[in-house]
């Protein structure tokens, strides 16, 4: 499989080169030349297959011959080393828990898959050291830090907004050390992202440092997220009903992966893009006008993105046809006040403790189902982070104490290791002085 730039001014590349570069030389996002089709036999056999078999079948055409099949199978098995439980919330709504991995966030899957692909590339091609440069609004950084921790030939540099990530999220970024460096920015996620983008287009820097990104703009991060949708379809509670999936959305890589799976042939009826007040995409789906905005801080901070990078890929999947997109995706946006009420509602109805992102996703799904003939539909919302990552917020709202899972107990007592970087010049100086 080859990949081309959505800016259309760079040569096509293979899978591993696209993963290693992150962005094309013309600064465009990579996109596959073709979209593979799943056979009907495979679709019908999904209930009988393991998660590893589903994931391998989904991703193999996108990897092509760049990674041997046996090695790719091993990468998939190491990536999906934990389960994805489905938990009933109401008669028609269930939660798919994507936070059972090492950093308690859905991004563990994409980060682990990408890390293992790059480790293979470094192993066989003996390329010079690669630096992963990534901005995070919360969960991406922790997943990337864990996924690449002590990976040979790779350094990781993470930019995060000061005071705008939770205590657990910050510790996941800053407590590892070794080949992981956290840079604390006095600003927003968009400020962090703009600094990352500036680095990638700076020839003075890129001629000295081999940079790539581990945000969902990277095809390995993005495409691996298809795995969730195959698991959701396989384990859906009511196979006789059409499936609707609600995705809490920030940079829109997760939803974009689901739409790719659907275009390959996975029978998902409809998608709900659920956001907080950073409602660029829901507003677009309502008006037809795409107007990026400066991000606003919320209690669902991993979705505080005003200019989602992956939306260009979504538009490409639908050949920029607004009306075709609207038939498949509905958008809803919610305030912090509504999110807090949803957390209480979920807990009261099912004794289930959601995190703020899951609560937003629940609301979007609920509102969509209420607008449809529900007898033919079942809904699954993605619960993308463990509530412990937002403990002060969730505990205050629900008036309870969340027991920390084993994945974070040891982190909370480790010292914070970070450096202040407040503008692009300081970031550039960091690279040249280290």
C-alpha cells in the first residue's frame, strides 16, 4: 500500500516511510491510495474470530509488504494485550471501555502499534535516531510515552499545556525519564500543536534532527484505531439491530478510523461525533461552513481542540461531499454543565462511573437515538479514559472516591520531570542544546 499527501505536492511513499515521516514533505497528511474491501465471508465470520484475527485482517492491507506477516501478527498481539469490555448502561445504550491498557486511555492501542512498527523499521534499516515530537491535550502524551518508553533508536519529546491536564495525565507524561522528555507550555493545546507544526516545517531544525509525530495525524496511530470498531461490532449486545457508535471527538482521528472501517465494509449504521464546546465539526455538520476556532478549556480536556487535524481525512473519505457525510455522521456539542449532569445520570441509572469524555459521548448517543426510531437501533458509546484520570472532577460531582487502578499507583509518588518551553524559539533551542 502506498500513501499520498492530501496537499498533493509530495511523492507517494510506502507504509513504513509514511509512519516514519508522520507528515509528508509538503506538510500534508498521508492518505492511502486505495481503500481495501472486506469480503462478505469475513464480515459473517466476525463473531467467531479473536480480536487479534480481526485486527490483523483489518490492518494488513494498509501495511502491505513493508512488514512480514508473521511480524505484523506479533505486533498486533502485543498491541492488543488487554480487553475491551462492553458494559450495558440502559436497554439501548452500552459503553465500550477502551481504557484497559497501561495508561488507561484509548490511545494506548495506536501508540503501541506505532511504536512497534517503528521499532521494526529501525531494526531492519538501521536508520539514525528518530525523535517523536508530539503535542498533547492529555491522553496522547501518556500513551506515547508508555508506548515508546525505552524503545531503541527513538527519543520522545512531548509538549503539554501547563495546568490544563489532570494530575494523573501529567505524571504519565513526566515521571518516566529515560528517552521521554516532557516540555510544559504556558498556553493551550493549540499553542503546543502550533509549535510542533513550526518545528516540522523548519529546515534548519529538520536538517539536524529526524522528526516524526505520534499524534493521530500519523497513519499508524490513526489506522490502528479501526480495531475498536471491529471489537464493538463483534461484541454488540443486540446483533439483530443496527449499530450506532458515538465517539468523543477532539482531533477526530478515532472517528476517522471508524469511518474508514465502515468504508471497508464493516456494517456500522451511523456515527455520532460528540464534542464539548469546542464544536467546530458539529457546527460544520449543521451549517456546512467549516470555521476553526481557538480552543476553549473544559473538564473534558482531551477534546479541547478547535482545529481538528484529521477532519481533512474525513472529508477525503467522502470526496468533500457534505451531504454524503451528513448521512453517516451526526454532530452534537455539550457544555461542562451538561457533562456534569450526564455523569450523575449515568451513575444513578446504572451505578457506572464514567469520565467526562465518556459522558459527552453518552449524551451525543442518547440525543441521536431519541431522534430516531429506536426499535431498530442499538448504541455503543466509547469510554476513552478511566475516571481516575479526572478524579477531582468526577469525585466532586458524584460525591465518591475512585480507587486508583494498579497502572497509576506507582506513578503518583514519582517526581515530576519537565522543562518549561513557552515559545517556538525555546523549543528550537532545546533541540540544539541537548
